[in-house]
C-alpha cells in the first residue's frame, strides 16, 4: 500500500488517522482504518489555510492537542509567538 511504502507507517493500525493536504492548503483529507474498512474524511477550511509539511521528511506523529492546533491553522510542530502592534483607537 502506498502509505506503508512511502511513509513507513501501517495504515491498518486501528485508530490511526492519516492526514493529507491536497494542492490547496485550505483542504485536508483523512484516512482512518475502522477494522472492517477505511473511512475517508474531507474538510474544507472556510477562512484561512493550514500550515502543512511539504516533504515526507517533515511528516510527524501528532498528539490530539497538536491536531487541534493544525485545525485552527497553526503550525503545531513549529510554534512561534508573533509580535502584535495594537491599533490606535479612532
């Protein structure tokens, strides 16, 4: 199977979710083995985009918390604090 060969992971491990970013970074696909077949998931982000690894070397296991960060458009593997400049009141 492609996942096993390319990513050196077992796609038939129950409860393991594989996520893939399609060409556009506002869409994500998921593949989950349910024991008797695969469940295919698809999500389109209405606003913003996902921070996503671009090479197989950048693939990583995510915790549930890191997955939540990813769904909010944050990069869970490279967290950064950004400076914010407050706007002046009108």
